[in-house]
């Protein structure tokens, strides 16, 4: 939460499964569109929050399967756990707050009396969340009786039913919405309340998010009936909540534009790189733009022309040095020559490049230090380079910034592929 000096320009709070992540989109195109938009225009001064029903274990598994960005804050286990940053520093204060009138042992004792309830996997059972599967036709009666029994035992609990099968038993003060309200109170106390907040969801366990006053909300086009019904009964006339016409991450992008919260044109949607520009030189925008070109060049989705090679010569300082993760040093002139030879080597193949955690700091009147993770997937193999680039402000360079030097190291667990293809 201390990454920004002041208030976030925009805070996006999004569910993951079938909201940010479209499991029916095997190419992850809408997610990659969002990634490019966020890193190019929002990462530097905004906050990304993932709010998921997943436990830490299954959340980390999803990150190994899908090209998810690194969020600033992660709300897990249906709002019962909050963690900050890449290091996932836990908010112990939030979990202590949830202890009020909560006894997990009593919950287990009472729920064991319902044969209709099938416990979910051990990874989904958390200190403040007990989860089951139950048939939709039996859910209502079970929830009514269970709620009465737990109340008689002196507990304040909340039952959340979602996706037509999942039943979560939580402390009354828990939930995605309550966790968000807690965060907003902390931001307000610190004088850093986000200028705008957009919540995004698709199922019943997201309803709490849409109940928070003064936030914008988007139900993605593929939202389940349970969420649409809640909206019809509780927030039908709220102009700050929309039902998008686009699925998943594409619906989130649509909502950014609908509410006028900032740019909603992803660099991935711009085919002509001459039109992919910003008014003020932006290291983040240029990093995203270059690696999109790099991906399309190798997939032969841009024309092989001297114009593109000349643009690279203007972008890179010829005598600058690139340090490959293996430790090999090359001049940037050599890198340009290698890129030229790689044209179309991934044509017709599943090959994608994206960047994460782009940050930049001005270290002189005309110098920028830029850091980011560059991810590259080829088939089912993923690799990541932790990358540092020194950029210089130069009027003759594309978008006003020239890459002077670059240093890369493998992310732990990466670096098993063909090193020759890892040029930039």
C-alpha cells in the first residue's frame, strides 16, 4: 500500500475466475489486452486488487497457468484473507477482526450434521472459511437450518452460495465487500483514498463488492444468473453498476471507458504502431509497445520492412550493452541484427510476450531507470526475465525515449529454454 506517494488515480478490484480470467479463452487474448492496458497506462499511479474465492494454494496455481499480472493487493478465500504486494504480506489485523463470534470448531461440528454438504478440498478450508459443495435444489433449505443452528450456538456467521454449487461459511464480518470496505477505511485514514474504484465480478460471492457505496461496478457479460438477479433486486437503478456486453477482462476494459475512468484502448488493439503514441514520453508505454512489436515480428504479424529495422535503430543506442540472463554481453547493434534474423520464426505457433510490474524512476534531467518482468511463452513453456533498462530522453527517438543499456536475470525457475532466442 506504500508503493504510491499519494492517492491512486484508479483502483480496480476484480474477481479472477470468469471475470479477469476467461477459462474459455485458450489464447488468453482478453487478459493480455488488459495486461497491456494496465502496464502502459495505469501501473505507475494506480492499484490493482484481485479479490478471489480461491485460497492461497489455488491462487498460486492459477498464476502458473494464466498470464496474470502481479496485483498490489490480494483478497483471498472470499474476503477472509488480505495480503500485500508480491511478497504476500498478510494483514493480521484483518484476520484478528474476523475472530469476533467465530469458532471454526463449532462450524465443523454443526455442518457435519448435514449429509447434503460435501466438503471442498483441504486447500479451500481456511481459518475463517469452511467450504462445501451442495446441490442447488437443496441449498436454500440447508442454509436456512444451518444459519439457525449456528446462531443458537452463539456465532455470527455469513453463508455465501455461488456458482450453483459452492457454499462458504464465513464470519459475519467477512466477505469480499467487507474486505474492500476495510481497505478503503485504511486508505482514508492514511489520506490516500483512491480517486476512483471499479469493482468487477461474475457470481454470487461478488455481490458484496457491488454493495460498497461510491464505487463503480461492472458485471461482465458472462455473469451468472445469481448475480444478475441480485442486481435486479438490489441495485437495478444504480447508474454506477453496468452489465457489460463483453466477456471477462474485455468487459472490465469496456467499463473503464463507460465510466470515463481513463484510457480504455489497449496497445494490443492498435495494429498500426505509428498510431500507438502518448503525448508525454512514458517508459511504461514504450516497454509495452516494444514487446508487442517483438511478439508480432516473430509471429510475422507485422510487415518485414526496413522501416521497422530503422525504428529499432532509433530506439536502441547502438553502442549500448545488453546483458543476457546467461551473463553474455552484446551490443545493442548486435541485438538489432539478431532480431532482424528472427522474423517469422514463431509464425503459426503459440507464442506470446507480456510485461508485468513495470516501474520507472527519473534519475536525472533526461535519464530514466525502468524495471519490469518480461514474460515469454512458447507452446506450454513460460520463462521470465527480471529486466532493468536505462532510458534517455531524446527527441529523435521513437516516443522521445532511447534505450541506452539493458540488464536481464532469470526469474527463479526460469532459464531452461534455448538461450539464443532470448535477445531482448
